[in-house]
C-alpha cells in the first residue's frame, strides 16, 4: 500500500459510515467517499461478532491484501473502509476478489 494511508480515528470512521456511499456483499461492506487530500486512505474493521482476535486479524489481513493487489486499478483520493462479515472467514480469496471489484465498480472507484 505505497500510495495509501491508514484510517485510524473513530471520528473518521463514524463520518464515513454516515456520509459515505456503501455497497454490501455477503462477505464484507465497502464504504467510500472522495477526500480532499488526493491520496487514498484505507480503514479495515472487524467486530467482535466475527470471532476471536485470531479470526478478526485473519479477515483484516485478507481484506488489506485485496486492496493492496487492486490499488493500481483504483482512483486515488478516496477514503475507503472495508468492514468484515463473518462469512468472509470461510470464503475463497478469488470470491472475495471478484466481489471487491464489483463493489469498486458500483462505487465508481475504478479507473476507466
């Protein structure tokens, strides 16, 4: 993630949840909103409902990797939050990848 900064403050997360556009998939939810910095910022979240710390960290790593692989295909200058759902733990990576790209297209995050 060389062009991406991490989103960490709960204030930013709350703002994106309220103001950002979202796409829901069976394995994760994507929230996105254009920012004024010109650099993309990524936040990844997994609630306690997903499982213990090992499971939450695993799904967060998978979602971060999804973004890292497809970062060159995405437009810069967006705040993006990926919220993990329990089913994502058991999904194949290729399935997650396909859904991520579909969600990015719906949110108009992909380059033409």
